[in-house]
C-alpha cells in the first residue's frame, strides 16, 4: 500500500512539474491576444490574416504569440524582429510546418519546400543552385523563353484585332508556366487559348488553392483522418497527376541522354548531371518532386507580381510611358525585346520592386518552424513553434517607408535597398537559408512580361481608372480579388 501511494504521488508530482514547466515557458513567450478556449485566436484572423496580424502587432508588439487550435505561432512584424528570426537565429528557425494537403503523398520529407533544413535539404538546394544561380546557364534557355513571349504577343495581337478583353493575370500565369517549363524541360506545357482542363494549369492552380486554403485539420490534427473539407482527397488527385507526368518527362529525357543526341542544357539536364555525380545522394525521386515544387513555387508568384505591376502601370499613365520609353532604348532591329537587355533597366526594375513591396506575393512568407528552443530577443520560444514573418506589414511600415501606401517606383531609384535578403524592411523573397532560390529566374520572367506588355500595346480598361478594384485575396499568394481585364491595342512602330 505504501508503495502504491509512493507511485501515485510520484506521478502526480511529475504532472505538476510538467505543468509548471509549461507555464514557465509560456510566460517567456512573446505576448499576444487572449484567445478563446479550444480555437484560440482563430476568430481574430478573419479572411485577411496578413492585415489582422499587422493590426494586432500594433497592440501586442513586433514579436507576438497567437494560438490557432493546437498550433502556437510567433509572428514577427518589424524588420528588427524579422532579422532576429531569419538572420540571428536562422538555423534554429529554419524548419517548416507541413500542411495536411501536402503531407498526403508522404513525399514532403524529400521536397525542398517542406523538408527540414537538414543535410538532404542542403543537397537539394545545391542541386538547384548549380543551375539557378548561374546566369550563363539561365542564358542558355533565353531564346526559348523569348519564344514563349512571342507566342503571347501573337495571342494579344489577335485579341486586339478582335477588340476582346484579356484577363492579364490568367495570361501571365500561362506564360509563367511555359517560362518555367522551358527553363526546366525545354518545352511548352500549356496554351494561351484554352482553359486546359485536366492539364498543367489546372494541376498547379488546384494545388496552390488547396495548399493556401485554411484547413481545420491543420490546427486540429485529430480531424486529419476525416478530411472534413475534402482537401486531402483533391490534393492527392492533383499530386498523383503531377507525379505521373513528371515521371514521364524524366524517363523520356533519360532515353534521350542514352541516345547521345545533343543535350538540352536545361534544368532537368543539370539535375540529372548532379544526380550522376558519385558523392551526391540526389536521386531521381528528388528530381521528380523538385520539378513539381518549382512549378508550384515559381509560377503563380511570378504571374501574380506581373498582374499587380500591370494594374499599377495602367493606373499611372506617366509611369507606363516612362517604362515604354526606357524599353524602347534596348529594342533590337527586328523589333524584339531581348531578355538579357532588360535586366538592367533602372526604371523597370524600380517598378517591379515597388510592386513587390506594395503587393507582396507571399505576404507571410512560407511558415517556418523552430527546430530547437530558441531565444528571440528577450523571449524564449520552444521547439516546434510555427514562425510567421509578416513581410507584408514590414513592407508598409511607415518607420521605414515614406508614404507607404503610395505606389512610387522612384523610391527605389538610386536606393541600395534590394530584395536579396539583406534589407529586412523589404523581404518579398524571404532571407537566410530558406530564402527563395528562384530570384534570378523570377527577375527575368517578370521583367520580360511587363516590358513586352508595355512596349507592344496600349491598353483599354473596361471601366474608369478610379473604379479599379484594388482588393486582394489571401491564399498561398496574394491574388487580385477582381481579375485585371483590358483590351490590348497593338502599336505599329
Ligand atoms: C516573383 C516571384 C517569386 C516570389 C515573390 C517568391 C517568393 C518566395 C518566398 C517568400 C519564399 C519563402 C521564403 C521563406 O520561407 O523564408 C520562396 C521559397 C521558394 N521559392 Fe520562390 N518566389 C518567386 C519565384 C520563384 C521561382 C521562379 C522559383 C523557381 C525557379 C522559386 C522557387 C522557390 C523554392 C524552391 C522555394 C523554397 C525554398 C526552401 O524552402 O528552401 N521561386 N519563394
């Protein structure tokens, strides 16, 4: 009997101790809004979490704790707080939380977007960088990307001839898909006319939508087997489709390589070369999943930025004219725009940067997670805490940006502030080890599209400029709430 009392009191003591440790730790977490039982701060977030979090941070501070169901998150809302996470504690804060829609295929532990920043992730990033960070390798496929734009111009001229409105975001999405597919696989994967049911456009759009959707099962993991919003099932269908298609591309390419015909010199060749290097543990499975991740990470982000840039230029005719004048200085004799020549146009670059500041494509970056307990400023944040960096709020912080809600590309002229992760007041691509590896390609794709839209066409809006809807919709990327429609009027120079 004495023995039993001893065991029971030890158990009780153990649980009290555990509870005290938890309370102690929570006391050292950043402050935050008081939540409701079970759902926590869910109702505080609303349909636009980037805006709600920005407002909450004004009351609770630059580092703030929020709780959604069983998920605790720390939110950073100033450049200083972002630096604390992405630079000073980069390694400890470099994990990822994996949404249920992604976990469905069981491949997230080899996918560059979702894997922890471990040795395997380093290998995948190295394989990726061996192509993406080499300007001369990107240059090899320049002509293919320029051909994609030629196809887009033909489509626009035809629409102009018929006096038809064009959905600029939808078109930019198809172009960005083909830019990505030509960079990765030296081929087009979609056309501009069709809706592409059952094809690439549908698969990428479906996955972007599902991965960006609020899923109750993500905050209450007990619901995962029930899949209450049917997200898992739909995501699985799209992933299975992608899996089959990319497997087909790889096996076709492997046959081509055996045939000793000339290499394509694209990303797939580069990844296969890397996988054949003896000391790397980089397999065909990595390549297959990486190709899917690149389409997901690099397509809608680029088209979305292009659509917002065009929205602002159509609202600001002076800026539109300045871009056109600048682009006209680098036009080839055949009237074409060469990718290589637009990369250093200062005003075009300033327009694109200002678009990325005011209409951040990925407003909360991809959620990070603490890999260990970590000290952020004066707070202690436990392992496995989700970290959200509100890059959207940071890019509109009046302490750093004069008149932050105004679209003013001039602020970037003669200004060293860049998006390469060194200036924490402007981090549309993130910073630190998980920073976007696609910057050089994104720069090319977006610049070429915007320059071509502006140089080759005047545009007629279906409504007065003042009636332009500037609302956005929160998802994996910040989309325009109303598609940008305009009629292209071809210019004959
Ligand atoms: C305007 C276009 C783009 C924007 C705004 C953008 C933005 C971002 C952001 C914010 C992240 C998350 C950073 C973080 O978690 O801290 C990211 C990650 C990533 N991006 Fe991009 N991106 C763009 C284009 C591209 C392109 C063209 C590619 C591919 C060539 C690409 C590939 C990736 C990959 C693979 C990751 C995951 C990196 C990792 O987790 O290690 N992105 N991007």
